[in-house]
């Protein structure tokens, strides 16, 4: 039985987000979904890969392509491993994408599918934009045949691979002649300048290392897990709610932690505003703020941008309607860009089985 799979992937530094749809021959309604995965990746030896095949769980994947062996997901996490938050996304994008495609094809195989046509869209950081052609070539080659959790997977291409810069999805919501998009991620902050609906590369910029990861490092407190700390700070919000912060410290340290967070936050915002002076944010007519940590800076951004501020509330409401499980979730902020990007992919959502 044949199926078409269209998947948009945001290769996040702290979390991989995806929106997908697939149509199965003879099944009237396509399956549309939102999926996340831990962004940790570890390259393995052949022997290590073989030893893990018997123990891999639903939260991790083992993929093989180009004679390389990779572990993707929670099992790749560990104190001795390098966080994917410090790696170039291009270096790990292929392994993460194949893990996601492998999971979805395994799901379809349970419904009797034995032939899959795939189209993939990927959001790549602006500062890695020069790698897009190499990424496209290598990923297309890998998708023809790769191994997922010990099983060989073969696909054929459906309308190719589409690569756009992070923030592209949100840029398509600019309604003015000139506009911009701020993307606040875990690792970086990105500014995209948009003229007449198109991103102007020469006036766009990535502030590498200025994301939430920097705030965590500047807080005068030792965190055991920076990704966990970032998620908890997001939940605690500007009011620094005790019930969340107590997951990071004991009651005796609570006041000290609150003071350290507040001080680091004010200093980082002051530094960010200095960095932003090198962008065109002051002259554009609409600024959309997105990314997982845009909510954390929302009051500061509103004060900075005034009436030009757009937090994407309408898009988040649309996401909640399509994916009720996301109602009230931080994933509405983290997944907004990939959700909007996926809707621009040819044929998405698949209403009928598209001929390959």
C-alpha cells in the first residue's frame, strides 16, 4: 500500500519540533500531527550501535546513513556527552530528520504501508544558511535508503527537499511593506528583515550565543541541567513563581536564586538591546516575536517595540484549534514557526493522495 508523507522539521538546539501529514492509499482522511523529540545526538561506533539495538526505547532512535551510526534522543543525553545545544545544527540535522521520518514510517507500516513518497522541509539557522545545498544533497541521498532501529527504510522523493531559514514561517505573516522577525531560541537570537514578503539576507543577522542558554550561564547559581533550568525559568515567568523555582533549589536558597535571576535578566536585556542596535528593527513597521523564549521577554519587547509588536497570538489560537493537546503549552511559542512553515510546503495538508 502506498503513502505520501510531508514533514516540516525545526532542528532546535534544545528540542526538535515537527509538523507532519501523511495520506495512505484507500484512507479518506490524512493524518496531521505535531511531534517533538529530544535534540540530543551522539555519533557511535558500529559496535556500540549494535549493542544498543536491543535496548533502544520509544524516546530514542538509532539511525545509520553514509556508513555513520547515530543515536538520537534521550538516550544520547549524559554528563560526558556534548550537548547538541553547542553543535552546529547542520552537523546533526540529517540524523534528527531521519529519526523523525523513521518513526513516522514505522507508524505507517503498522497500517499496512509498504511504499512511501517523502517530502521534507527544514528550518536552518541563518548563520548556517551557507550549508543548505550540502545539507539538501546529503539528506536527499540518505532518504533513499537508511536504517532505523535496525530496519532498512527506503523512500522515494515527493517534490524534493525544501530548506528555509529559521523564522521563515513567521515572516510569511508580515502584513506591512517592511517588517521583521525576532526569533528567541535556546542558543541564539535571530533577526530577519522582511521586504515585501521576502527575507533580505544582507539585513538579517544571527546573534550567536545570545539565547536563553546565555541567561542560564550568567545567573550566579549552579544548575545541574541547563536545559531543565531553561524550561523551569520559562514556566516561572517574570514573577518567578516559587512552585517552579523550587524544582531548581531548596527553600533556603530560593531568595538568593530569585535575586540572581532578576539581576542576570536585567543585565542580559540591557546587553541585548545594545546588540539589536545593529539591526533594522527601529525602522520596520511590524515586528513579529517568536521562538520558545519570546514569551519570557514579552513585556520587555512590548516596551521596546510599542504598537509594532506582534506576538503571534492569532497563530497560537489556530494551533490550539488544530492540536488541542497544545492548549496552554509553551510548545505554542516553540512550535509556531514550524507550524506556519509547514503550511507553505507544496501539498500540505494532504487532502488526497498526491501522485509521486
